[in-house]
């Protein structure tokens, strides 16, 4: 549990705070965040594409989820 104390936090669409972890989009390679307590709750990069991005038309850029659940 002590490892989670220093994790960054983000608010979801309902205004609830969550500690977040970083992962990589399987489709384009850009990083996104997901809630430590709910792995389907994500904050995708949107217009913040990384140099190594392989697909600027990936949904994490064109229709990003920001503090929302994946369907």
C-alpha cells in the first residue's frame, strides 16, 4: 500500500479523485493514464501526440476518453 502514496492523481468526469498509473496505447504507442482502483477508467492523450506515435488517427487522439470508462 505504501507504493501508492506517491502516485499522481486525476479527477474523473464526476469529479472524484483517483491515483493514476501510466501505460502505453496498444494501437499507436502513446502513453495514457488509468486509475489504479479502476483499470477501465482512463485519461487518453488527445492532441498530445508523442514523437514515436505510429497512428495520429488512433481513437486515443481523435476521440480521447478523459476521466471516463472504456466501453
